């Protein structure tokens, strides 16, 4: 099952099932270079909520 829709900006997105074969590729996401300063790294996130 593959379904094509559009996001709020009108860009086409494709929805596909996630399964045991493809979950690693689905989970492998990264911010754009100009977004990195706004993204916390693992331990910083935990420390931020623990305080």
C-alpha cells in the first residue's frame, strides 16, 4: 500500500508501510545543516529534561 498526499506547503509526500525490512532506513533522518544549531544531541536532551 503506497499513498501519495501533500503537506501544508503543497509538496508531494508518499506514505508507505514501515516493516522489519525498511525500518532502519525510515529511522535514518538528519536535520539540514542550517537546522543543526537548533537540534539537541542525545545526552543534552536527557539532561535538559532532568534538570
